[in-house]
C-alpha cells in the first residue's frame, strides 16, 4: 500500500493517511505520546548553551569560507543519512500499525482543512530554517569568523533543516494537498 499523509493531531499524536488504491483513510496512533520538551526547557537549554559559547568563542587560524562550507556540507550529509534511515523506519511502522479509520464526510473535510493548515505551517517553518542557515553564512564570515563553535551549530542547524525538508517531502505533501482539495470540493 502507498499511504499519503493527510494530517497529524497534536493532542493525540495520531497521524491520518489516505490510501489511493482503496480510497480509505487510515490512522496511525503513536504509542509514545507525551508532550515532548516544553518551550521553557528548550529556552533554558538555549541560554545555557549561549552562555557557554560566549566563554569559548575564540577564532582559529583557518579560512572562514572553507570552515563555513565544511560545516554546511557535514550538516547536509549527516542530515541526508539520518533522514533516509528515519523515513524507511517510519514507512515500515506505518505499514505495520496503521488501521482503517472509518469516517464520514464531515470528518473527512475536517482532516482536509487540517491538511491545508499543516502544509502551510510546514512551508513557513522550512523557510525560517533555510533563512537561519543562510544567516549563519553572514554570522560565520562577518561577525565571528573562524570560530569552531559556530561551525558546529551551523552543521546542526543544516542537519535539522535537511531532516525537516526530507520528512516533509517523504510524506508526499502535494498529493495530500490534491486529495484534500478533492475532499473539500465534495468529490
């Protein structure tokens, strides 16, 4: 079966998929659940990391352009390898654990609206992450050139961006958009 991701619910951690062959909806219940890390915890960790970085921010005798491109390349390579593994794992889990989700027209429309909202949110989020990666070039070349700590953070940011993009593309977002459009039109 080929599942097309329609949307996910943040409250229940459930993801809804559509099968093009049978034209049925399926639900995948994530058994882990939980709320993840709270915004306050992430902010606190970020402040601690920033305080540590400010103390060890020393330039090294290395070409700033080369350091930027090496950190960017490492982030992209590691992100591509990790995302390839995670996409295969996620596909296998969905195929093994997804169950048929019987729903009426009104619920299908609700899922289609959620698809549109999620699609646009992902597009904005990807643009922000790509903007941050581009901003790192300015930071690493002009503001703090040849600092290893910022090169490391550039690699991590590029890796996260690649994970975000491949995770989104791996869910076939354009097919989901078309399916949601048909549902909203009543076809």
